[in-house]
């Protein structure tokens, strides 16, 4: 995913958690540490509420 982002092949990704809940959990657990470590994970949101962030 990082390689696709760097090559401008994608600017975001949609995960279908209701359709594939097990896959969502695996992707989140594996990617969270990698994205945080490499600074590809956004963490400077104005709000701490997911409801406000996603609107």
C-alpha cells in the first residue's frame, strides 16, 4: 500500500469491515504499526471523536 501511494497509484484505501470483518482486523493490526513507524499514518486530527473525523 505504501508503494502504491508513493507511485501515486492510489491516494487512499477503503476497507469493507462489515463485509470482511476478519480481514479488516488483520489489515489494521499489521498496517497500523508499519504506517505509524514510517509516518504514513495521519495522527494530527482536530478531534478525538471518530464520528467528527469521518464526516
